[in-house]
C-alpha cells in the first residue's frame, strides 16, 4: 500500500486519538487554542477503537477530549466539502457542550467547549488566513458574549496546495507551532524524522512522523481507509475538472454550485458497489452525498 496520509480521518485519529499518543493531541490543541485554553493533561472521551470498523466503517472519526480544568475539545479532520458543513460543525459543537450536563447538575457545571475543524477545502473564501477563530459577538461593537462557544477552522489548502512545493519553500511558512502541525498534515512527504531542519526540529513532530511511518492496519481499517481515500480522490478530481472547464463560478478553491452529471454517475456506481459489500445505507449516504431514496433504488 502507498504511503499513508494523515489527512484521511482514520489515519488522523489513529495518530492523535489513542492513549499512547496523547502528548501529540495535547501539542496540537495547544498549538491551536488561545493561551487561556492551553491544557497540561487531558482525558480522551472516545479513544480510537479498531473494532468499530466491523459495523461502522464510514463513521465520522472525531476526537473528543476533556482537559484537566474541565474544558471540552472536539477535533476532526474533514476531507471533502459536504453540503451544510457549517450546520454540522455547529451541531457537533452543541452536542459537545450539552453532553456535559448530567442528571441533578446545574448549568453552572458546564465548561467551555472548543471545536477544532481541520478542513481539506476552502470554507471561508473571504479570508486568506488558514486558521480562523469564531465566537459570538455583538454585531456593532464586537463585544464578546457566550464565551463558552469557540470554533476553530484550519483550512489546509490555504497553507499548502502546490504538489510541486519543495522543503525550502515550506520552511518559509513556519512561524509557529500550528504551522508545524499543518506542515505535517499537508506535506509530511517532504519531512524526514531523522533529518528535520530548523524550525521543524522538535520531538512531537518526530514522534508523529514515526507513528505515521510505522502505522499498521487491520483488514477492517484498511478497507475503511481505502474507501475514504478513494472518495477524497474523486472529490479532488471533480474540483480539478471543474477548474479546467471554467465552472468555478466565483467560488474560491472549487466550491461547486452544482453536481456535475458525470460525478453523480460515479457516486451512484460507488453506492452500488458498497451495497453489494453490505455497507449500511446511512454510511453510503454520508460518503457519497446521495439521498437514501437514490441508494435504496439499487437495494
């Protein structure tokens, strides 16, 4: 199998969502959040479990954790620009916040919830920054309110979207700890853990590269990884085709206004193949973007 990419959600969670690599998750969180939200230790609320793939191969592989002060974190990597992504991001944040409250507890026991969404597409076309932080604020004054709500977006292709980029060019972008982690997620192919140049030479990155290089998959994991990788490539090819044909219609980085007919046919073909393999209809719908009625036509 070709070199594994951490941009595929299964590999991402296998790196950051296990107890033995908790230090890597702490480093990624601290590189992303504000100084007042830094964590010293955390507890994984949904640690990676390969057994899940026997019945749920296409689930969203987010990482939930709680810091030593009670703050909650939800970290996920999203490889394709699905419809209503913004609504789903807010929905998952709301679940992270409300799940804290147990029977007989008061609202005062609720802690801040922070969503960190790593995106392999452009979600915010009007901002050149690859890392954006969102709060609820008063419209005219900018006064912050409801401070327990915080969402981070990390748009990978704004950091690196040139397949011909070399290490020298990549190094010019490294200014802080988040840049280092973003370089790992986008251009790990340029990095050698035994020969890391400054300013990439740190123990966390070395360990992450080692984990990536030595990662092994079970049969279930391999099937799920390859399914996600296949869909990612179909999406990438669709966007590239649209760019070449001049069908972007003003949306930066290929946000398509409609589905190309040929790509819809590809999605239907994938759905038929997955049905034959016994995948659940909900999982097929999540991966292909087709409706249940379209998929059930073949069932």
